[in-house]
C-alpha cells in the first residue's frame, strides 16, 4: 500500500508548468508519460520503493519469528 500511495503522490507532484508545456508542444499521452511525468516522478518513486521494501522486510522477519 505505501508504494502505491507514494507513487501516486509523486505523479501528482509533477510541476504543472511541465504538463502545460507538454500540451503546448502537442505531446500525446504516451509521450507525455515517458518524456515528462516518468522522469520527473522517478526519484520519488524510487524512495517509495525503498520504503516499501524496508517495511516488507520488517513484516517478513516479524512473521517468521512466530
């Protein structure tokens, strides 16, 4: 769950000016995602992944101890 929530927040946090410029340049949805949104959100997505993996390891070790 945390990974999905943080990933959505990263995509929502893309600067609106970048999206405005992509619309002005006539980018389609596919181009906009891979040229604007993904590069802008990728650092925060990796942070979300790192946090999710850490949480998963903690839960796995806790469940294994029982």
